């Protein structure tokens, strides 16, 4: 069983945002497996990928929220920055020579992502889908990373 299993309940738009969320879930699982000696990979590369991918994903999501007129964008951005701060700290520590990733941080990444997707991201789902239907704009055309 993966550290953070993907479930259909986590689907919010049936499109690009779900694809990005799945990639984030897969990367956190990869990080967990590597730290626990259960999977391949290079810690520096996984951290680097996660930092960059999260940045792009949050920017994409916030762009869609702006376009679709999501009313709680400011609060949502604050939630995103909480996650980014933890990831940046992990990257800084790694670059300073600390190659330990503690369990509390792994648990934070897992629970933050799960609760965030199941909470505020899911609130945005219907707004995003309604906007997509009205405008006929494809998410794929305006996002930086596709599914
Ligand atoms: Fe979000």
C-alpha cells in the first residue's frame, strides 16, 4: 500500500489538475519509499523535482482560479505558501548537507496534500468545471504542465 494512496474521491476536475495532483502524490510516495529504503531514486533529484513541480502546479491552479473567478483565492494562496515553505526548508537542509528527511515532515507533506485536495481544491472543482463549460476553454491550452 502506498504511503498516500490515490483515490477517486480526490478527483476534482477530471482533467489537468487531477493529472498534476496524481504526479504530486506519486512523487511524495517516491520520496517516502526512498527514505525508507524501499524504492529507487536520488534524494536530491526528487526534492528538486518536487520543489519545481509544486511551484508550477500552484501557479497553474491559481491562474485557473483567477480566470474562473474563484472567490477564496487569497486564502488558497496562503495555504499553498505553507506547503512551499516546508518544501523550501527541506531543499535548504539538503543543500546544506543534511540528507535525512524526518518522519514528521513526510507526514506533514502527506496530510497537507490529502487534506488540501479533499478540502479547498474540491470546493474549486465545480467552479472550474462550470467555467470550462461556459468558456469552452481547454485547461490543457493554458497550463504549464499537462496531465
Ligand atoms: Fe490548491
